[in-house]
């Protein structure tokens, strides 16, 4: 098929990974992608956002910034319309963003289906964490796009239920979680070799990847290092505002030599570090998210500790392919990690089942691409 893919991402982060992996999977299957998107994204290193966007957010009032977001939708609408008339795509695939009804408008004029990938209820998310200056307009833009899409593709069933509660027809929803490119995870070293490369051969490695925030509670893992005779090691592959407090906690407990924080590393190197994990940590997650790191942990067969939340249970089953702890209970998180530290056979069993989960649930980008195209074909037919 010929697919017009539209998004508004201007940073290289988890969003970028989703876009890149899905489009590459579609191309591998022989489909043509017509990309309509900002070019800013390609100019940055992985893990970095757009400096221009950051400056705008800092220096202009929130209401003006949000008005500019909606104004950009008009520009995007014209771009989609021009490319649509030029290339005659079979359908539009749009990554949902707030104040972005461009795909819905163009779909109607071009008379082709709109498939809308939804990764978060952004009105709720932005209102909660950053505040929204134009709430009525923002809420309208979200409802308008969600309901106009011929098919909405949320990443979890939890998110699908939130969309249904907002008036989206359940018949127009297909849940497609994040995935993994298994080819990229077949040539990495085994655990012992990966540890040796990092000079951690004699350590039990507790690992985390991503942007570290205070609510992750990784300071509790530092406490586990203090309570251990010396072979546990915390490896954080990433960066974030909580790193300073984690290092300070380690210094107070005199275990700073058993904590490694890599900082931001190239995307294609992350798996080499995850391969050294004995225990992979997912300390917390937004209730509706489909965390990319979870799929990487599964693909590399790590023993996973994660919160007992509905979106996590869509992928993990307690004591089958992971250990789940009572959500937002940091003591329970600590106790669950300690249990896994002390039980090597359990780690091995969870590791095997974790790797099997990718194939059992078809959690790959190639399968996701097939699901997208099959859904579009049904609409076209």
C-alpha cells in the first residue's frame, strides 16, 4: 500500500523509536511511506529535544504557545493535502498529538481512511503535569480527532477504555501495543560476556533504562546494595533529574562504587547494556502506557520486576514472565527485587518465559505493521 504517515514529533526519544521502527517494518513488507513531519527531529542526537521548541516554551506565554500549536495544524493540513493529491495514498496514518486535527481534516477532503495511533490521553497528561492555558480548545481538539478517525489504535486496552469513556465507538478501536525488532536483539553478547565488557563480571546487576525520575524510587534499590555483602550492582542506562539524589544516597551509604549511571547513550547501544542485567527494573509506569523498555527487557530475556497495574498485566503475568509488586508501594518494590536477588532459579525461569512472551504475543514491529495494514485494508474494502 501507499501510506501517508504524519506526525509532529521534533525530538529523538521513545516517540522517535516508535515512528522509526513502525515505518521500517512497513517498508520491509513492501509498502511505500510518504512522510509528512517536521525535519527538526533528524537534526538531534538520540535523547535530545528541539532547542527551538524548548526556547518557545520558556519565553512565550502558554496560551500563545498553544495557539501556535493549532496554527501549525493548518500548515500540516496543507502539507498533507498537497502530498495526498500528489501521491494518492491508500490511507493516512497519523500519530496523535494535541491541537493536531490536520489528519482528520485532510482525510475527509481526500476521502481516504485515517488510522490514528494514540499513545496517551494528552489533554489529561498535559493538564496534570504542565497545565493547559486553553483547556476548552485543547479538549475539543482531542475529542474531535479521536472521534473523526476511521480507526483509533491505542497502545493499551486501558487507554482504549479511556477513549471509549470519551465517546469513541468501541468498534472503531484496535489495540496495538509497542513492539520490538527481534533482528536487532539476536547478535548481542550473553549476560556474562556483557558484564565482562562493563567490568561487572562478579556482580549481580540490577538494571534500569530510560529517563530517571524521582517517582521511580530507585533510591530503594541503593538500600539493597547496602544490605548486601558486595556483589549487587545498580546499572542505570540513561539520565534524568533523579540521578543526583541516587548518587547522593549511594555516597551516604558508602556504596557509590556499586552504582553506575551511563548518561544518554546512542540508541543502538542500549541493548548491549541491557544484556548485562540480571534483573530488569520497571519501578513504575503511567497507567495507560506501553513502555518500550519492557519489550526490550522481554526480547533479551531479562527477569523483570514491574508494578501490578492493568496495562502491565496486558503483557506480564505474575511469577510467569515477571514479578509484579503492589503499585506505588516502594517497600513492596524493594522486597520484590530482594526476593529475585536471592533466588537464582526463579530468575532463570522468568528469563526464559520473558523471551518466549515476544513470540507468544507477537510483540514485534513486523506484526504491528501487518495489523495496521490489515486494519486499513478492511476499511478500504
